C-alpha cells in the first residue's frame, strides 16, 4: 500500500483556497443532506480534513458522536479547533483510512467529502466492504465528489479542471491517484444503494445519499 498523501502543508490554507477557487459550492455540496442527518447517533467521517463538515454536523445533531479519521495531523488539529466545545463528541484518529480498523460499534452515519477521490477504485471497493460490515442495518453514507459529466461541459471544462486539481494536489501533497475512482460501482457492489443525489455547478459536483442494503 502506497503512503497516503501529506495534507499537512495545505491544512492552513485549505479553507481559504477552497473559498477563493470554488466560492460557497463545495460547502453547499457537503451540506446538501445535513437536514437528513439529525437522528443518527454514531458517525464515522473518513478523510475529514479540517472538520468543517463535522463541526456543522455536531451543531445540527446534538446527540451524534463522531469518529473522525484523517492521515494529516495538521488537518486533525484544525478539526478540533473548528469543532470547538463540541469536540468532546469527536474522537479523532490519525490513521490511514485504508487500513484503519474501527473499535466502535455499528455506525449509522458515514461521511466522505472529497475523500474518495484520493483513492483508487480498488481501494474504495475494499473500504466500502469493510465499512458495510461496521455499519448498522439502517446506516446512511453521505458522499461529496467531483464528477465529469458526459457532455460538452464535461469534455471542455470539468475534465480539464479535475485534471488540473489532481496535478495541483500531486505537487502540494504527493497524491498519487490521478483520476476519479469508479466509486459508485464499488459502493454498490459492497452493499450500498444510492437513494438521492444533488448536482451542483452544472454537474461538476455531486452530493449523494446512500443507504445500507
Ligand atoms: C481533499 S481533502 C478533503 C477534506 C474534507 N473531507 C473536505 O471535505 O474538505 C482529503 C482529506 O483526506 C485525507 N486523506 C487522504 N488520503 C487519506 C488516507 N488514505 N487515509 C486518511 N486520510 C486521508 C487528507 O489528509 C485530507 O485531509
């Protein structure tokens, strides 16, 4: 297994960089199903980064406890700061999510925002199978991802943009993956069913809600 990318260098500038390049859109994408996450009690957020989504989740759902996994110590530091007093409901795990074995009981909420794109299709497949085994029967999984629509916008804009983002993250973090994984197929084969999706920015971004089958 190759080393995970090193996001320590970008942890401080990650949020401002995001706002500068995508304005509010990545944030809207992460939060498009947040209202449907009010009853869950045991959350697992993989590749949580600076934890802005987790902070929002803790605010919207006052009873949820979260396991947050990330390979970057600096990102996890930011996550604790962003969660503020609510960080008492978060357990942070500095780990490679591809190899991390949860100690906890069945998760009823899994979240991966702009994280699956750091993995290969085979890695997503393995992860989705492992997480399915750790999830409750009624678990939901929220996904945010970049996509390349199969139309002129995809060929002329989204495709080149995604390639440029991969190149930038290769330079900044050493991310080896250079193409979007076929995560939908991988998740479906692992026992997850997509029940909702919301497309943003002409289909460049997608927010999805999946349920354990
Ligand atoms: C593109 S950032 C997304 C962060 C956050 N989820 C968001 O929505 O902004 C990817 C995050 O995944 C983490 N990451 C990448 N590969 C990882 C791995 N194999 N195991 C754990 N964390 C990983 C990085 O450290 C980084 O914080």
